[in-house]
């Protein structure tokens, strides 16, 4: 089952910051049951690639320069309705621990 999932999983990583894009992609590649089909830096290219590949998951930078991540997600939802989008928000990784504590 795991081998079949690895061959059939389709995913995209979309982030204009190359070191973060590379880091996310390499981290996911360490999980044998997951895979990345492509790693992109441009929102318009991501919309086109998502329409072509119909990925299961799109890891998407919310702050892309040309098209915002929100607009890219809207467009992908029209061209690839079964794709799930997970927004990548890098500043949260540098947030103080108190940000995540409940009052």
C-alpha cells in the first residue's frame, strides 16, 4: 500500500523564496510515502501546473509577488477542484512561543 501511495501522490511546493522551497521539498522527500511532483516559484506557473497535474496537495506561499497566494489558491480550486491547499507562512516559524499559548 505504501509503495502504491508513493507512486500516486502528486504534490506541488510553491514559494518564491528558494531556500525555503528547497527545504520544504527536501523535508517531504524524506517521508517515503510522500513525494513532490514539482517545486515552483511563480503563482501563474503554479496555476498552470496544477491544472495539468491535478495534485493532491499544494503547499503554497501566501505572499507570492505577482499573484498572491490567496489568488493562486482561488484559481487552483477552479482548475483542480480536488487539490487541497496548505498555506506556507514563514513568519510563524519565527514567532515567539507566547503567540501559540492559550489565554
